[in-house]
C-alpha cells in the first residue's frame, strides 16, 4: 500500500495552481501540431416525446 496523502489533499493541490502554472504545463506538454476540438451540444428534445 502506498501513501494516500496525495489523494486526500488533491482538491487543495489543484486549487493551488494559478493560470501561469497551467500555461507553463500546457507549453511543456501540449503540442501545437497535435490537437483536436470537441464540441458538446445538448440532446435535442422533441415536444412530442412523452418519455
């Protein structure tokens, strides 16, 4: 078994990041040559649908 402290402190650790931390990580790990776009749209609901 490992140390569970990182899991217990996860919310505080995430909230400790600021925008410059996220920007630095993006520059380090994300390639401008390999990316994709995802679009989420709500499922349309028919007014005639009863269920």
